[in-house]
C-alpha cells in the first residue's frame, strides 16, 4: 500500500484506537516499547484529546491503564516547545496526584510511564531515550535496592516484582521520530519507521503493526472522517509553516538591522518581532492564548499585553 494511504498515529489515537476492539494496535506498540506483554484495561479521557475543531494542533495525549493498574501517558508533540521536559514532569505529577485520594496509604500510588513521540530535534544523538530515578552510591557507584522487608510489604500490596526504587518511580521514554534514519532491524525500529513515515511495509511483523496495517487505512474511513483527517493534516502543516516562516522572517529582519546596530542585538530584535508576528497571525486565525503560548514560549499575561497593544 502506498505511503500516503495510511493514517498518522496521532490522529488514529485521537479518533480510531479508543474502542476495546481496537486496543490491539496500542497494546502491540506498548508491548514492544516496554518489552512486556501489555493488556489495556481502559483508555481514560484527556482534556487535550477532545475531538473538536479547536483541538491543539501540536499536542495529542491519552492516558492508558493496563491490566496491572499501571498508568501510561502517551503523548505526541509535533512542534518544539522549550519547556517540554518541565511539562512532562508536570503531566506525570498531575496523574499521580489525581489517582490517589488524600489520606490514602502511599502504597496506593500508581506506577506511571510517560511515552513521548516527538517530531522535533532534541540535543542528543539517538532516536530513543529512556529515563527514571535510579539511586546510586556516591562512593561505590552501586545501585540502591529495596530490602527484603520493603519488597515483601510492597508485593503484598500489589507491587509485584519490585526490586529497586526505580521500579516504583515514574519512567520516561522519548521516541524521536525525525531522528530515525536507519533500516528497521527490530520491532521497535519497525514502529519508528511507521511513526516517521506513516508507512507499514508488508514485511513488518512487530506486535500491533499487522493490526495497524488493516485498521489504519485511509480507505477504511467514512466520508466525514476523511474530511476531518485531511483538515487535520492541512492545519498541522499550516501551523508548522507559520511558525517556521515567522522565525525566518524575524531572523532576516534582525540581521538587516544588525548592519547598523550590531548583528547580535539585531537578531535579538528580529526574534522579538518574529514572536509578535506569530502572536498576531495565530490570534487572527482564532488560536487561543494557550496555543500561542505553546508556539512562542511566552507567558499568557505577556501575550495578552501584546494583543492589547496591537489593538490600540
């Protein structure tokens, strides 16, 4: 099947993969990622995942609960955000706090995984990153493990298989789709190929992909779904092009002014004008202050001040 006949994973998560009959695709993806047989118990509603015309174009996320009661945030981000790692931390903290009642014992805290599929460059040289809290001796370098008494206490209360504090704390996985540039050699690579290229070759057999090959075909969509999907792609391209073009415009203006006031200062002025231009363009298209804040890395109150000044 041609590349453009498959559906992007972010749109599929929003609209197609949330019924129990379709869990096999997500279960396969998570099983490959965690190297464990994952069974989904349910998919919880996410505020930024509502299927409406004013969805945020660059963020898609869902909250999955597996059969062991673990929580998995799956988030897809299409454009760069300077405070992205802080937002990851906030998202995990919020999920933990929302799933424990005040006064409950701490053993009722859930294990949380945060899976990020991103389509912008990070500051590393790999396409998959995994992180969590691991305690190591300052002098010996050896990892801290739970005592037999701690393990027994936790296992009796549902924390099966725990060995170290890392098994209790949140874990983060970053999948950098744009940095995947190799021939698929294993199941995770096959998934990375699909995430980057929206393409599932017939030879791919990773868990979840055979089902995706059947379920995520554009020709399976209803007429209204096809219209919605084309609109989603068009809007995504437009927003990314707007941000990229305004950045280029700002730098060009700054360099021109830099001929008389200094290149470094000129570029700074240009970047500031780029942000103002972005605010004006996105606002004129009906974008919310939250969306504009995500695109410009400016606080909401400053964006409101700029918008007010533009109206004067």
